[in-house]
């Protein structure tokens, strides 16, 4: 354990900033279990995220996302990798900030497109990854700013990002 207090570490940020990957690394480093919100949603829904979007629509996904998030945040001592749109509801942000130490991951448009632009697992990027990433970043311009710490991941490996987060975490007071 990195700290005596059983804080949750909550990762937020746009698609492709590395929340799932860095979350797994942080879990290894801290011994806290990794909870990936999308994986849990997919498990609960019984189908992959793209199928959920296609068959039930985004509003249904967002309702499920909010419910699973609330459930998961009742725990203590987890690494929570959220999905990029989990910050779109204010209530979700309030819960995350109240129940965890929130880290926002950032990356340039170029890096995001090169990391996830071709990935069919991200339905919101279908039909033109670069323009979709730009549009979403524009819509979400300040959505990630409530984090306790903001980390630019561009040009850094997941290991470097994880180490940087832990340096902040060990020095944080909450
Ligand atoms: N710091 C990084 N540098 C380069 N590639 C990365 C980095 N972090 C993640 N990736 C890669 O980018 C892709 C998306 O990462 P992922 O963790 O799924 O992002 P998110 O959960 O934020 O959408 C994966 O292929 C992953 O290996
Ligand atoms: O940004 C978004 O709205 C989304 C991000 C995805 O998660 P990642 O950020 O882990 O890719 C996933 O929750 C879904 O496709 C919607
Ligand atoms: Mg993810």
C-alpha cells in the first residue's frame, strides 16, 4: 500500500489518454485492485460497449455508467479507470471528487488519434477519428478540470505516467 488511508484513485480523461492502461500499472504498483468502469458496464450489460451503443443508444449507456459508478465508488482502496464521458454528468463528478483522489490524464489530438483512432471499440470515434476527437475535446473543454491533479501524458510511457501519479499521490494531503 502506498498510503495508510484507503483512498480511491480515480482516473478521468478523454478516450486514449491511457486511463485503462495506466490504471492497470497503478494497480500493480499499489496492490489496489483495478476497476475499469467500461469493463464492468460491459459485464453488467452482457455485451461489448460498441454493441451497447448500437443497440440501446448513448443515453442508456450513460444511465448505466452513472449507476455503476455510484456502486463502485462505495468501495475504498481501488484504482478506478473511468470512461472518457463519465464526467459529462455533474453528479458523477461530485461523486468522484467526494469518494476519490481524481487524476485527469491529457494528451494531444495527434497522440489520441494515433493511439485509438482506428479502434472499433470506441463507437464515438466512428466516421472520422480526428474530427471526432477534436469535436469531443471542444465539447468537453473544461469537463476534466475538476481533478485534483492534471497530467499530460504526451510523449510519456504508461510507466512514466504511473510513476508521476504516485509521486503526486504520496505528496497529496487528501
Ligand atoms: N502513455 C502512453 N503512450 C503510448 N501509448 C499509450 C499510452 N497510454 C496508453 N497507450 C495506448 O493507447 C491505447 C489506449 O489506451 P487506454 O488505456 O485504453 O486509454 P483510455 O482508457 O484512456 O481510453 C492503448 O493501445 C494503449 O496501449
Ligand atoms: O469518451 C467517451 O464518451 C467514451 C469513452 C470510452 O472509454 P475510454 O475513455 O476508456 O476509451 C467508453 O466509455 C465509451 O466508448 C464512451
Ligand atoms: Mg479505458
